[in-house]
C-alpha cells in the first residue's frame, strides 16, 4: 500500500499503525491527521477514493472513477463525527452571550414546549437528555432535509422519558434539535453558521450540506468486512445480548432512533450529502477534523482559537453519564460532544469529540494539546469505537506519552 503524506520526526509509529490498518484490518481508503499544540504533525492518506474501487496503476494513469486513488483532497461522509463540529455552534453562541445553557429550549423555540417538553433546557438538548431520540412517524429524506418540516416534527414529538431525568443517544434527531435551536437564535442554519463562522475562517474542507462544486472530491462509502488480527490489542466490546436484540427489534428505542429517516437513505446519494443534517451527514477530510479540534484548543497557523478558556472547560465537562437508553451501554456526554470512556476511548479524561458510526473519529485532548481526525470509506458495524481508529489513537498516545487508553 502506497501511504502518502507527511509525518513529523518521532511520529512515524502513527504511519506504521495506519499502514497496518490496510494490511491487517481490511481498510479500503482512509486518511488520518494529528495536530499538537496547533502544529500538524501527521497528515496521511492511502487507498481507494471509493470503497468499491482500487487505487492501482490504472487509476494513476487516469482510469475509471471507480479506480480513483484517495488523494490529498479526498473528503468523505463522516456520519456522527459531524456532531462534534456542530456541537461547537451552541458553545460559541453561549460564548458570545447569545445562548443561555440553562434556559428552557422553549424560550428560544416556543413550539418546542409541546407534549410535555416545556421544562427541557438547552443543556438537556445538547446532553442527549431531551427525551426525543425517536419520532412516532419516520421522515422521508426530503422531509428530513427540509428544516421547517423536520423541526416541526421534533417540536411536536412527545418525549419517551421526562426531559432531564435520563439520557439516551439522539442519533438522528440531534440534527433537528440543534437545527431548530440555532435557526431561532441566529436566523441561520447550522450548515451556514459552520461555513461562515468556523470552516471559512479556518480554511477547513468541511461541510454540513455539501455544495455541488465540491461533490467531485467525495468518495463512496460502504460496508467492509470485519477483520481484526489476533493479539492486536484493539478494543473489544462484545455486544451484550440485550444490545443485539435491541438492534433486531423494530419496536426498540435503539432501532427506532437509528430509523427515523425511512426508507434508509443512500449516503452516497447527492441529495443526502447536500442535506444539512448536523447529526449525521457532514462531509470532511481528516485534515479538516484535526484542524477544527486544534482550533478549539488554541491558535492554528495564525488563525485565532475558537474556544475561550471557559468554553473549553465547558466542552470537556461531563453532563450525562451511565446507562444509555438508546445504545444500552454506559456513555458519557458533554454539551453535544462524547467524552472519553470505556464505550468510546479517546486519549484521556480531558478528551472530547465524536465518533462516526462505522469508522470516522475526531477529537481534542486539552491535557496533551492533541487534536485528531480520521476518515474512512469502509464502514464497519461499530458505533462508538472502531478498531482502526483505536489503533491509530493508541499510536498517538504512545508517541505523545499520554496514559494508555483502554485496550
């Protein structure tokens, strides 16, 4: 496998781990980037742009699109890793004095108080405590992509638990919860806000709502075989019987939470990529994810930091922890970000970010100054802890001298 890009002196073990993912874990096409203290120390890519393609000599010679290699500018749908970027929006609005985290959501979005949600706070909404991870009637993709239709549906939805009393992963409804709130506070969509206030100033190849002009850069994602070499030290979380059964049961909160858009959308469909779904459909490069998280920690290449110290403290603070009513494992959330824990190991106690179901991962670790981004086109069945991403995180931890993460 021809791995391209650069690593700073001393960071070669990350390149070695990246290569092993192709040799031993069935990786098809991927990229990884790491910043430390605002400086990019890893920037690597390899494999095929499309999960069903081959990055061989024919592609280098101008072969068919399905044989195109992953290049420096290749981007991919990153699924729920989008949430970590989108979660910066309410934090920055709070930082600017425009959003009170402890105010009722209905103070900004009056329709949201319907069906017993009048006491749900902004903090509840961001920490997956709002009680609306499902919809009584799933939305079509066209309805899900229409801001007024989707936010009206979530505002009218009755909660499945009293808001604030428990937490459960709002896998897809997070898109409309955040969209409804941000639109009413700012008059802008989350995708537009991210573009104008985060991506453009930082020079990020990252979109929530992919523009037509950038569509040619995006590869096809799809399922890949579950491969894990013996003795690899990768995180192994065997699903409990209850978890397995929940994914099979069409009436469970788990299945319903992941099935609120029906029929299941084709994530390679241009209409899906163009939809502003800040919980699931962002498109990014690994370099953009890493640079974004680096900017939450401090200045990057002359660009100002995103988070003030007080906001950074909020981002790493636990809001929800324990049994997750949707994922049925113990999870930890801050204000929209997942936090380091057994179900989603990052670098350590200060880490915050978000995985994308099946592979991608982005996070920041304030204690070490590390920012990390990993993007893949090969989707595995993992929800929060993909073995390929974890292998890379272990290599970063070893180089950076960070305490060992759970294996």
